[in-house]
C-alpha cells in the first residue's frame, strides 16, 4: 500500500513517533509521478528540488510539538494559484515564463501548517473549460480510463489525487471546476461558500464566482484542508469576516432527522439514467441513516447556464484586460507600436476558448448590449439565488448529481462549446448562489466514477461535510482506486 | 439579435485581439449560437428584480492611506519583458 493512502491521523502519528520521515512521504509522491505521469499528465511544473530540500530540513528539525495533521503532507497546487518563485502559467502560453514574486494567501497558509508543495497542476487555460482540453500545454487524462477527460478546469488537481501522486490538492471552482473533475476522477471536491477562502493570489477569472477549495481522497481530509485555508483576509475585499468553526468536529456520522431536498431539475432531462440510479441509491443510504428526502423545484435552474456564461465571460473579459504584455507574461516580438504590442501579445498568448469568452464578455458589456445581456443576467442571478434561499428555509441540504454524465471521451465535445457548457448544469447554479457544495464518489458506471453533489446553505460547510462523511462511512465508493496501490 | 462578421471585428478591436479570417467566421457562428441560447432569459420578467453583483452583502473596505513597505523594484521587474532603470519599457506610443 502506498504511504499516501494511509489515513491522516495514522500518518501523523507515524511522523510524530519517527517511524516515518517527511522525505519518505515525498519520495512516494515522486515515485508515483515517475510511474504514472506519462499516462496521466497532471503536472505542468514539478517543484522537486525545493520540495526535497524542504523535506530534508523538516526531517533534520523534527516534528514540532504544535504540528498539525497537515504537517509534511505532499500537496499539489492548481497552476492559477500563485507560488513565489515557482512557475505559475494558468496553462496559458501568455504566462509560460511567469515567476510570481509573492504567494497567494492560501499558499502562505499552507506554509504555516507545513505541507510540502510537489508541483503545479494542469488545468483548462485560465480555468475556462470542463475537460482540461483547453490547456495550452497538454490534456490531462482520467486515471480511470486515459481515453477519457479528467474533467475541469481543475482536472490536473483531481487526476493527481486519484492517481496517488499527491496526498491532496487545491483547485478553484467558478462554475463547477472543483466538483466536476472530483466527480469524474472518483474523489472528494469541495467548493466553499463565496468569501470563505481568500482569492488573493488566485489569478482572477470571474471574480464574483471564483473560490479556492480542496480536492482529497476522503471527506475528513477535505475538512482538515479547508480548515487550513479558510478565513478572513484583508488582501481580498470580498473575503468574509466570519467565525471559522472546527470542521472536523462536525463529522459525527449523525444525520438523524436531516431534511434533504432533491430538485427535480437535477434529475430530469439530460441526466444519464445510470447516473440518476446511483444518486437515488445514495439517497436510500442516507434514508437508512435517519434522513428524509423530498422532491423540490429550483424553478430557475434552466436559466443558470446562460446566466453563468454571460456573467463569467463578462467578468473574464474585464479581468483578462490586465494581460497586455507590458509588466509580465510573454510579449510579442513583432510590435512596432504600443497598440500593436497589446493586440499581438494577447492574440499570440491566448488560446481559442479564452478568446471566445473574452469576445462574448466584451460583446455583453459593450455599449448598447449591457442592459440586454449583462444586467439581465445579474437580475436572473437574483432569481436563482432566491430559489436556493426558499428551499433552505425548509431543508438542510440539497442533493443531486455533480454532473449529468460520467467523464466523456477526449475530443468528443471539443468542437461544440455550447454542448460543453451544458455539462455544468448541476454545478453552475451553486456558484451563482454562492453557497457551498461537495462532490463525493457514489459508484461507478462502466468503470467510470459518478459524483454525488451535496449543497448547503451559506457558510454551512459543517453540515455539507457531516452529510458527506456519514454517506462515506456507510459506503465503499471512496475506497475504489484506478491504480492498485 | 444576431451578430455579424462586422460586429465580431468591432468587438475584437475593443478586446485588443487580432483574429484571423477563420477565427472571425468561427466566432461569428459560435457567438451567435451562444447568444441565441442566452435569449431564453428574455422569457423571464425581471423588471422588478434587483441585480446581484455579489452574493454577500459587501461594503467598501477602507484603510488609512499610510505608506507601507512595497515589493523591491528588482522583484517587480523580475517578470518584465523589457525594462530600463527600474521602468517597464514599451515601443514608442507617439510617432
């Protein structure tokens, strides 16, 4: 068995009692990478020299008496989270040479709990996509079946965890980019409430929707990793100043009396019948634990995808205006004046999906169309949020599938952006409403994992984790692994 | 509403993008498909609905305007494609 499959408490105990060294854990990580990266291709950049030097230093110092559970664990970081001195490309040619001069707040927080950064993980360029095929470097593959996509945009983050290349990883979720790849790769992925985790140092895609969150092998690890990264940050003006509870203590296994809402829109047309079957089976498990469920309606669900693509693309077109080739990034070599420098640097540096969304967003924000598209979408966003508020008056959680299907084949949807966007139908409303949600494995269909999505009310991460954990404790789905390890 | 090739050229200019002839045709088709899909939002009467910019009740975050330590200039210039004496260098703006 790989050292990276040992439960977190046991691993910590072995480190504290000197049965195990940080260096050995890290070896295990790079050994798995050497064995599996050729087929999985999860990493854009490895941090091997610095990570090994850090491990040597940590092992020489010994485990401090106040070390937490995350001490010494090998972690992978999505490549849109800036890491000082470590290449951060956003999977874009534009940032092929970008060496950040500061750490994202989440990276600073990881340094405080002394995880070891193994490397930077592949993604769709600037987090725009749901398959990793939009990476301008290479497509990451699903460890369960390498002909299939790992999902996206945090596809590298999910694949590396599923392939046992890291203990856990960080991703970011704008419209499902943590939960959907977690579902496709058979692991746990949590999108926190908007504002719970600082976005400082997360390269902005759609600022009103982006959230950083954990991807892990099980729910308990997700609780511990969330604990490490959550909290108010003065460097993020949308950071929420709220009390952070002890998430692990919420994992009681007790969900007696829990009221579950199952939106009919999440189990209707477009949802694969076999996926639906797994979700219904999961609800049965939860019922057996004393929960009750009822069908509800989130009537504006059908408008969520259109709303999202207008809002996210508009925000992206504004956010990506900063990539002008002046202060950082790859500058064109053939500009005769400043305007040409902007045009050529951007045109040479951005891939097709990024250009498409910048175009859509610029159009939606342009004079004469702002009210019809951007303002309209913001108004519909209010209606979508109200759907959730209404349901949470009566129910504790909302449950459905994370994605309508299992992971599709590489190349299958690449020529139809609209079809690709519709994969996000179950995850997007959650970002628009700003509420937290987790994806946990709930079975396999034709050898590919299915994700169960558990959605909670604003800042109800503890409830979401408690339900996910109770489900996990009474099923073996999370123990299934694509590689024997 | 439908987008023409001319609209795409105009928007590309606003977005500071140079598009090839193929890209212009492709984006005209694809943006039309996406915007047609988005037109379903018009089925909703939102005349009395306030827009949501952020889900949290946000207020402006202010701090005292005091000098504090900044990144050293050599760090700031580390990623500069071109620089001279601590300044970002670009081609001539005025002929």
